[in-house]
C-alpha cells in the first residue's frame, strides 16, 4: 500500500494555473499491536519511522523498529550536547598548513573547528556542522572560529612570519546575514589584523544554493580587502561561470579529485582544466588533500599555486603549528 501511495504521489500534476507540480512523500509505518496498542504510541512510532524514511533520501517508506527510538534519542542527546558545548564554547580550532607550490614553504593555514569529547577524541565537523546549521548555532560557532583565527594570525605575524594567512570556512547562514561583512570588519579591527591576511572559503555547493542572493555580501567582503575562495571545487555542481561572476581570488580543488586523478582520466582532466581556467581568470589554485609524492609531482606540473594535505601536515592545534614552522 505504501508503494502504491508513493507511486501516485510521484506522478506530476497540473494546477489550475496550468503549472506542472512535482511532489513526493515519505511514509512511516507502525503496526498494531507490535508497535503499540494505543493510537498515541502507534502515531509516535510511525512518525519516528517517517523521519527515517526522509533521512534515507525521501520518496520511500520505512517500518518502525525499536532501535529507531534509540537512534532518535542518540540524535537528541547529540543536539543537547552540542548546545551545551556552544554555550560553554567547549570547541577548539585546529589549523592545517598550506604550502607554496614552488618552495613548499608554509605560507598560511586553514582553520578547522573541532569538538573535543570528555572521553578523548573529537566529533568530526562533518557530523556536527550540519546539526549546528539546523539548530541555528552555526552563526555563533562560525563567528567564534573567525575571531579565533584572526587573533591567532596576529600572534603568528608577530612571532613567525608577517605575511602568514588564515583561511576560514563559511556556512550558508553566515553568508545570508546582510550584516555579516560588518561582523567581519569588527573582528578584524578587534584582532588588529589587516584584511588581506584573511581568506574566506565558500563551498561550491553553498554558492550554488543562491548565487544571486549572496552576490552583494561577496562584493562587500571583497571591497574590504578580504580574499574569497571557492572551496571543494569539483565535488558537486562545479560551475565555471561562478568563478567569473563573483570576485573570487582563490580556487580550492576538492580532495576527491586529487585522490582520484592518478587513476581516473576524467579527474585528471578536471584538475588540469579547472587549474588552467582558474589561472587564466586570475585566480590562484590550491590543491587540497595532497597525500603522496606522486600526487604532488602531478599537481606541480599542472598549474597549482599552493598545496594542502596530509603530506605537508594534518590539522593541528596552534602550538603544534608553531613547532612545525
Ligand atoms: P574542507 O573545508 O574541505 O576542509 C578540508 C578537510 O579535508 C578537513 O576535514 C581536513 O582535515 C581534510 N583533509 C586535509 N588534508 C587531507 C588529506 O590529505 N587527506 C584527506 N583524506 N583529508 C584531508 P575536517 O577538518 O574534518 O573538516 C570537514 C569540513 O567541515 C571542512 O571541509 C569544512 O567544510 C567544514 N568545517 C570545518 N570547520 C568549519 C568551520 O569553522 N565552519 C564551517 N562552516 N565549516 C567548517
Ligand atoms: Mg575549506
């Protein structure tokens, strides 16, 4: 029955205005009496199963299973933990070195947020950043990372290298805030950092969500003297047009292309073409996820200006970066 319902929902229908509309459904099923003997628990369990169906990619159905409740509770407790961690700022920022192609000297670092756990180890950002976005905590986290990176860069300028650059990743919600450029200015002023030492990374998929809507923010950031990079280029909807349309200065090739370029002809061509194109449009190219000497040799022949990856250094706490330098 669930399949038949989904099937009929999948067919496009036409509104009175003549517009064709596509919808879909996600169905959760609970069974009486196995999943509950009364309406309320049956509905609640069907609801839990529906969330699972949504998470599985929508347009599908799931039967309720007892472990789902545990998973939902696990998710709720992760959300509560994250709220607490943000309230107490129990987060930390690691830095991954970025090296210059010609000399392999470290010329900057990317700030990568970490959530340390009491029992040791970290929750990876790929796991908690999406939750933070959903809970509306990302602005606070992002602002804090920005402040951290700018003050850290100032310390490195004084102690190590007056030209050291820091890169900070931006989330969609930060870019969407019309006051974001003012926030960046305040942080830079507070830290006493010249804007030319700050790079802001925008993932291509974030850009793709609303290329028009973020245009003004990107323009203002560029006017302030901050460098903008397209991050994870080659991972999803790579658009050469976006490279030109916004004032980007740097293109970061996604590590998935770098990982596959020695075995996949398509990835090799993508790396080469993107790098040539970026160069000709006046962007500097960073290859991410460089792990081996063989990858380095290939990239050095293909117009990359900078490298980042485990071959040169993992993301490290700031003290370790000091030692490395
Ligand atoms: P990203 O911006 O693409 O960052 C690079 C990721 O690649 C990092 O993962 C880094 O640890 C990993 N990496 C670096 N070199 C290598 C390598 O040689 N091999 C492999 N396999 N991986 C390498 P990480 O730290 O887990 O961060 C994941 C993502 O989380 C970042 O991807 C970024 O999109 C996001 N993120 C991290 N910090 C922040 C933040 O402060 N704000 C926002 N909005 N997003 C953040
Ligand atoms: Mg990045």
